[in-house]
C-alpha cells in the first residue's frame, strides 16, 4: 500500500462476546498534512492489549469507551515524519556559534530528527550557512540533526545579561544556557550524551517563554516553572 495512505481500524459495532469480523472496519484516507504546531507521526508498532476489548464496550471503565465509528485506540511507537515546530523568536539567544540575540523569527522544518528547511531573515541565513559549512561532504546531515535539549534553573543568570554586559563568549556561554525557564534547543554533536555524532556544525539556542511538558505534565508554562520545587531563590549581590 502507498505510504501516502492513512489506514485506520474503526469500531463499526460493539462486539458481543469475542470480537468478530465486521466489528471493526478498515478505512483508508489520505495521509493528513500537519497544521501549525502539529507533528505527523508514522506508527511502527501498535500494542494490542486485553484492555482493547474493554474499550470496545459501553460499560463503566477507567477511560471513555471508543465510540461507534471512531478509530480504535491503542498505544503506539512511532517516528516523527514531519514537524511544524515554530522555530526561534526574537529575544532567544544563539550562544553557539555566535553570541547574539535572535532579532527576527526563524522557521524550522524538521523531518525524522533533522532540520530540512530554515526560513526567515538574517538569523535564518546565519544558521543555514554555519550548519552548511559544518558538513564534511554532500551526504553529511549531522550538523542539522536535533541534538541535546535541556532547561535552566539558575536565577543568577538573567536572560538580558548579554544586553547589559556585552557578548564576550567566556562570560555568556554558560550563563545564557542556565537562566530560569529557558529551553535549550541544539543541533549537531551528541557525543557528550554517549552518541557517535561529532560534527563541528553545532547550534545552541536557549529559547525564552517556552512551555515544556514531561509525561503530559506541564513543568514550565511560558517560561515560568509551575512546580515551586524547581524555583531557586535569587541571591542579591
Ligand atoms: Fe551544545
């Protein structure tokens, strides 16, 4: 079957006893195009558990039952094929290879863990050309790989430090990565995390005002910690 087809098992009727042919129908539709802020995932594995049978019944249970006509629910493992992540906004900081504030929006298209397109103005051009120059040959995509991610908690490192004190790399490279609530987006090497990508094409961007979820729980809401245990008191110096 064509990979451009989205195949779905839909619940046609509630089974009585064992699941029988006709209880589920296979429906095909065109592969959806992800909208703004959405990602497209290609499922590799679909789990089939005893609870699937419970979800097919209209009975009191721990989750809402699958409605007649709806896609049969199941846990999956998949790969992101297409991402419409927003990219960078003015005020985010490019700390590697430059020490500069992002001054115009940068739109990134990410497919299968790699940036495939960078749109915008000067900041997009700086990013594109630096990562292009980090390639070792025409097939090398390592500089464009999404790499290490993280967030900061250090209240002694305000994001406006570089505007106050200048762009000296030795002074900024650590501070700009740790200010509270930032989310670090990076591309390129992953050797410090035990990976094998050692490319010199490397981009580190602490991003401001992000919302971060872990296991479905928001830990940073638009740049602010939602859990007070993550907030470190600032010392006045
Ligand atoms: Fe980095």
